[in-house]
C-alpha cells in the first residue's frame, strides 16, 4: 500500500531534521511528463533527485525495476545509492506498509555501467563475447595495432588536427602522440553522433579520418573488444532492436518490466549520444524523464560533455515529442554564507558573455541565500602579496591559526582549489612547500607525481631487474625520456636492495631462473604473478599498511593487467635466444607500457569512500571539488588568461557533420570564456563559511577582458571590494 505525498514529505523532513523549501517540494512531487530541474550549487539537487525516485516507488506504486537513475561518476552513483537506501529504510520504519517494496530492482549507476549490464542481461547479439577496454587498454591497442597502420594517412590528419598535438611538428611526433590523439578523435566521432555518410561525401581529410577509424574498428574486432564510446553506440543500436523493445516495454509476463521512469543527474555534462539514449529511453507515451543539473557548472567539454544538451533540453523534447518539459528552478542555497552567495551571483552575472543565447537556461533566477550570514567574520577575503610564494605562506599561516584557535577541528575542513594541482613551481608546488613548512600534511592525489612516489619507483625497479637485470634492453631505447625514467626506477630499487635481503634474493633468483631457461620456454602463465611475489616482501608489505601507498601499488597491478590484456598474460623466453624474453616483448613493455606512463603522467587513485583522509589538507582541481563543500575554500593562481583547449577546436570541426547540430552556436573564443567563467563559479561556490581569494599584485592588475578570475570588472574591483586578510 503506497503512502501519500504528504507522508513522504513529512518522512523526509523528519529524517533530515529540517524542512524542505517550496521549490524542492515542487520538484519532488511533480507529476508525469518530462521535467528539467535547474539546480544551482547548494540547492539540494541530490536530495531532490533521490526523493523523487522514492516518490515514484512509495507514492505512485512504480515498480523499482521500471526506474532507471543515472549519474556521471561511480563515486556519485554510490552516493545516490547510499542516500536512497538510507531514506527508504527510514521511511519503511516509519511506514511499515512500504516493506513490500524491494528497491534492489532499481537500475542505478553510471550510464556506461548500466549499458554494459543491460546489454549482457539481454544478451544483445552485437555485444556478445566482447571485452570492455578501459582507457589504458584502449590506448595500448591504438599504440600497438593502429598507429603504424595509418602512416599513409598521418600527413592529412596532421594538417587538419595538428592542434591535438599542441602544434608539435609532425616529424617530432611519437607513436604515443598519435595513439592519444586518435583516441580522442575516434571517441568524438561517436560521442558527437557524427554522420559517417556526410564525412564520406566531404572527402579529403574526412575520408582519411574514416579510414583510420575503420582500422581501429578492425583492431577492436580482432581483439574481440569494445571501448567505452562504442559501448554507448552498441546500446543505442540495441534500443531499436526487438531485444531493446522488450527492455523498454516489457515482455507482458511481469518477468521483464517496462522502463517507465528515467532520472538523470549532472545533465549539464551530457554529450550528444548520451542525450540520444536518454530521449529514446523516454519515448514511452508519458515521457517520464527527469533531468537535473546546473548549466553554470558544466565542466567536462574536454571529455565530450556539452552544456548544449541541458540548455537545449526543452527544444529537444518539443522536437521529439511535441511536448514542452516543465522547468523547476532550485535557487535557495542551503550551503553558503550570504556574502559568498552574493559574490557568486555578482560574479557570473557580471559577464555579458553569459547572457548570450543558449549559454544559460532561459529565465534562471539568481541564487538566494537560505543560510544568511554565518558570523561577523569576512566571508569573502583576499590574500594579496607580491609573489605567489608569499600568498602561499600567508595561506599556510592562516590555516595553522584556524586549527590552533579551534575554528576548525581538522585540516580537511579546508581546501585549496587550483586550475592544476601538478606539484610544480607554476601550480601546487609553492603551496605544498608552504604547508609542509608549517607541518600541515597535504593530500594531493592529482599531483602528476605518481611515478615519482618511492614505493612505485622501487616496485617498478624490482620488476625491471628481473626481466632485464643488466639493463641490456634499456640501452637500445631511442627515447631518452623513457630511458631516464626507467633508470630512475632501477636506481631507487638498487638503493633499498641491501637493506631488504628477502626482496633482493627473490629478484636475483627470478632473474637467474630466466637466464637459465632455454629457447621458447614458459616463464610464468601469468605475468602479474611476478608482481604479487614482489609485493610479498619487505618493504612492500610494510607499505601496504599505508592506505595511500596501498592504493598506489594496487593501481600498478591494474596497469599491468591492462598491459597483459593487450600483449598476453603468459611470459615466455625468446624462440631463438635462450635466457631472455622476446625482443618484441621488451619493445612492448618499454615503448608501450612505460611509454604510456611517461606520456600521461599518472595521478594517484582516490578513495571513493573518503573525500580527504582525516588530518590532511586537501589540494584539488575544481573538477575534483565539484559536488563537494568545505568550510574554508582557498582559491589560488587567479588571474590566468582564459584557457583554450583542443576540445573547443575539435568540437567546431566536427559540428557540421553531426546528425543534430545545435541551433545556436558560439565562436571558440566565446566558448572558452564561458567554460572559464563556469570553472571559477564552481570553485567559489564550494565554500560554506569563508571564501579566500589569493592573487599577486600583478594578477590583480588584470582587467575583465584579460582574465575571468575576478569578474567582468577585473582585479581592481576585487582589490577595492574584498577585505584583505
């Protein structure tokens, strides 16, 4: 027996301990048909999305198996699942009649995860027996099987897409330069829903692009594999088959239920093929699709996401179904001090660029502070010095004082947000140094120095000493950077070997065992076995007691698994030379895996359960911080020029070939400004009690036409209207 909508709202408010605002209630209780919820920062969009899903089950009697709830990342999906479970359990205890509902049938996850599960569940013919490649495995396949095969096409591709290489001269491009550029190109052909026939008719470089993509498609077929973009294409094709019809409309027996309700989180980061999937899922008569997001927080153009899908959602619904969606604006900010909310409103509304058509959702109101002032302190402050290092020093001093005076109980209540958190002098380096000088532990998982971590270097050095003990095959490497990197790993291992006789004994024994083997003999049926044996010795056993080190070492084993999926798990000696591995294997390892590591500059893995470990001060990119909130937010390296990216140019180059190009487009220069403004807006709106801007005198001299950091009025306005700390 369902509960009433009034009982649902009463239950939610009892669980939360505070009332929902009027627009939150309106969004939760809205009836049938398409719905766009435009939810600004701190307005409770996740709460609303979860509550609306529960409303379908508990008030409307919708079977959980008929509901799909998707979001952008695995971490966000787990958060939704946890919140939904908590709310449902609370409501079941309050209203026992809900005990007959089994919410486990709800389809919840990322779109990619759900597509994979559904295709396997329905045994879609085109997707059977395919191995889903992660980003690393896909890149290795391109490096191994595609780059050399497209050599005759490379001149034409370079002329059109040279910006994907940072305009590096063609003669200087490595195989990895080509592999990573091709990965971006091939993904966008699918994500942007490019009309292949239109490319073919255009001829020239576009025919060359299609030919290159065909070579990659054949390589995937030969490997019985599929990448993430093609997974979405398979799913979109599946929806128009007989099998897909059963998924959408049920089988009539009650075993396979129809899909009647779709809820999508973070819709502002949707790309065209995802939009096509969502609209197809909601083609049922009622068109029960709810999309939630904030056009002002669209950050993922570099991954193919486009705010056009959210801004154009009303037009898409009208064109497809002849129905205008309802639009509900969540504008009551329950997170931030009123002065922070006012600053965010003033910032984004100051730019005339943001008032252009199809940049923001029409009729969107400014944020309203539901919190008010949280104290007499300056909620928006400025650290201003002559040099970045001096700004960093003042920041570290302030954080130390906050902790000493009990204003914060843990450093993790604060955050430093930067455009890039690479541990280098131009980015996070000065801040890390200043914090460490104050004995403040730093958590910076995206510092791009993963390979420089001592446990990673020692581990890789031990592996190299086993498979190439005299470094014979390193000496033949043509890439000085790869050679230097590998020699560095070996040096780190050699330094600890004398103090760890168990480890060094195993390494020597394993290397000698290979050297004693004849030609064509199997060394091990699974290369990762060598890795696990290395990990069984000190100091790696001790390292695994540290959560950070353990995450780094587990990431290494996954990288090797990706390598093995491409080049084979078993390890054999050479067929013509005894006592060593095949020459092709050394080339694949050094130029393939090690080349990828050198080119990409990896980040640490991040614990999906913990935003930041207790006792640590987090340094994050704005992308990392999206969806999070902190008591004190410091924003550094302000005053930078509006950044350009290859994603803008690629989007413009491919736009004429899209099946459904947007009705309103913007020049690249304008799109760059829109994206930079959004990134600053997201950074500023993370703060609860205090937002601290940090800039040098030189940075503050920049005008609103030179940088997006300070609003359209420029740094002079910020200097005059922000209390100096």
